């Protein structure tokens, strides 16, 4: 495999309720679980929780910082655990294979993970990038 740049350091947080409200406004997802403390507690949560797609978007941002905007050809995630205000999220990734793209160009297969400060993975995934 040809030289691959090392993954960038990527940490976000601590996450705030303001982050969740801003994401709700940008995405149009105003489910009260994400911004209404009383509603979230009544639903059995300790507090409001982050949107899953916010976490997925942070992990995608890690990939584009690593390989550049427009490089992502495939991106797939799995949600593993909830994220709450106060959490600090750190992304990591590794190249698992080099593959030929349909245009004959070089592509890299990646394994990805977004972890909370306690080491628990909150999102895992894979991606394929043009390199």
C-alpha cells in the first residue's frame, strides 16, 4: 500500500445543550428528547441526549479532515450508545485495505470509531475514500 497520511487528532466537546439546539435547528429535528430536560427525564433518560446523526456527522468530519472534502465515496455507520451533554468525543480510524475504484483510481477502505471519554464506542463505521 502506498503512503497514507496518519489520521488527524479529532476531539469534540464537551458537548453542550446549545450544540444540540443548534443541530436541531440545522437539521429540522426538534424531537424534545434532544432539548427538553423535563421531557427527556419523563422518558427515562438522565438528561437530554444528542441526535444520533450529530455523532455520525462528527465522525464524517473526521474522515473529511483526514482525506479532504469530496473524497468520501461510501460511508456507513452503526449507532452503539447514547451521547449526552458533557460528553467529550474522540474519533479514530485506520486503513484496512487499498482497492481499485470503478474509474481505476486508488481507494482506501477505512474502519472508524467515535468514542466517549469513558472509552465506550458511541458510533462505529466504515468508509471508502478516493486517495
